[in-house]
C-alpha cells in the first residue's frame, strides 16, 4: 500500500510566494510541487481535453512514486441520462491520459449536487467505465453529492466493480464513509485561512491517524486538500506528509 497526499492542480497565483518560492519559474512549478507533495488532482481535464504531450510532460516532471488523479470530463457526468454518455467517456479516456504511465492514479468522476441516485441509470453508467485503457489498469473514484446515494444498492454496485466512493469532508456535501474498493479516495475541504497549515495541529494529527487506518489493511490512499482556504492547502498537505 501507499499513501499519496496533495492538492488540486498546481497553477494558482496566491501560491507564488506562499508555497512556491519568490521568483520561482512558473514553468517549473509542477516540478517543485512534485518534490514537496506526493500527489496532485488534475482538474483541467474536467473542463476540456488536454494534449497527449501535456500528460507525458507532466509525468516527466515528477519523481517516481508520485501519482496524479485525473478529474473526468463534465460532459460525461453532467447529463440527464448517464448511461448515454459512452461517447463522452471514450473521448475523455482516449485524449492521452495514459501517457502518465505509472504516475496515473485514480480517475475522479464527480457528479453535481442535483444529481439523484437512479439505480438502473447509474449501474449503466458504471458499466461504461473500463478496467483498462491502452493496456494500463484504471481505478475509478465516484464522488456523489446528493443524499439519495446513501443507499445500500449504490454501495453494493461500487463494491461489485471495485470502485471507490469518494470520502468528502465538506461543509456543503454529504460524506459517505464506506470502503468499497482496494483504495481510498478522500477530498478534504475545510482548510482555514487563519491557520498557517490550513488545519490545526490536532486536526492534522487526526487525519494522519485516519490515513494510516485506511491504509492498514493494504489499501492505497489518495488524499487531497481541495477548496476551503485554497491558499493554505499546500501547507496542509506538507504538514500531513510530515506526520506520515
């Protein structure tokens, strides 16, 4: 097992001078992030396709053991009938993300807060997600944001497919605390700007224990500090990495 800790993206102006050193070249920000974090959630793929060369360059910028999660296209998840999204899913998966190679972590499929659980439609959608792409094994993390997904049928269909339900620590969205796969995917969204490390010492100690508990039975863990006081998220990630 392994535990990967990071943030969402690596290009954020307020991080210049707080996370990145003053006058650090912007084109080398990912390289710097790769030296201080152990994972990053790529969010740009949610809005549009990227070039295969971009994925290859990103993989080359980070060290062995680093992992990128890739946020799936909104055109695949933000639709009335999910099971009709085969074309959008294929377009997303064939854009070149497998050029990340062994730096590829889970695919993150995020649904809108208005999307309710429809058993047949959701099962049809999950059946469209392949186990491999270009010969590379894929892991799928499913983030739902509506209370209707607190349904044993939803949990069962993820377990049957070895897909993880995202653990969302948020003030806005429900947290479904269920282990449904051989990995855990968590998104922590409560960082505070008035705390230098985003989270208090006690909170970071608690998350370190939680990450170890998730990993104890052999699961890989992917934990990202997302949203909240975004300017503090790199500091929170580094503080948690230091505890682990």
